[in-house]
C-alpha cells in the first residue's frame, strides 16, 4: 500500500507477453479474493480496473487464457457480491462492457447493482415512512398531553367553583344561625321578668296569716 505496488504491477497488463499480463492479473485477483474493504477502497480510489478492462477490450473476441482469466475475475466479484466493486465497475465501465454479450457476467453485475439500488431505495422509503409515523405518534402524544392539561384545568376550575359555592353556603348558614340567635335574644328580651312585688305581697299575706299574737293567751 505504501509503495502503490498494485498500480506498478498492473503496468504489465500492456505487455505483449501474455504470461506477464497473467501474472499481474493473478496478483490483482489474489488481493480482491481477500474481500477486504480496505483493499477494495484502494482499488476504487486508484481506478485500478482500467488497465484490466483495457486489456479485455484489446483482446477482442479471442477466446484465450487472458480472456478467461479476466472474465473469471469479474465473475468472482459478481458471485461474492462485493458491492463496492460492483458499483464502481457499473458506474464507470459498463458502457464499454455492455457490448460483450458472449458471457452474462457483466449483465449480471448490472443486475446486482440495480438490486442493491432498489434495496437502498426501499430502505430509505421505509426509514422515511417510519420517521413520518414517529412524527404522527409524537403529535398524537402531544395532543393527548394537551387533552390531559385541559382536563386538569377543567378539574381545577370545578374544584374552585365547588370551594367558592361551599364557602358561600357556609356563610349563608352562619348568617341564618346568627339571625336565629338574634331572634331568640330579642324574644327573651321582650318577655318581662317576674315581678318581685307579687312575691312580696304573697309572702306578706302568708306572713299575716301565720302571725301569732304578741302576748300569749292565759287560760
């Protein structure tokens, strides 16, 4: 990676000696076979498929070992479903490869690419729908909270009205009780007290009736 070795080796893909091109292709195939996304990003960033595809196009329709080795490389990427490499190949080289129809490898790569795009779009739509349903749930929750607050306000208002009416009732009751007590006091005030003269007269008359003579009677 530090020496950018794969790029240097792939220069041999332009060699007229087929065995040198096959050695460079085998080296690239071994790296892709690791299925390490770090190496895949290195290949994508360096656009290192370009010399391989140029060698395939330059070979034309000749059915030889180099052609078979290059087709096997792309078939491995399709079968293993290496998504990053598939997207890179289809986005950058499919127009040059779509004319190759004696194998279904490149059409299969395009099919895998479209399937992945559909899957991503469905996932995005599902995420948006879930987010929208989440917003609706939150809105319903806030509406319920507002209803609860309104109910609490009504309940507090009913409690206040009840307390006011109760206080008015108690004040009216106290006023009625005070009025009754005042009437009783007035009634008692109108009734005159018993005259002590009567008692004195009666007492004096009784005394007169029972009084004894001052001098005893001597028989």
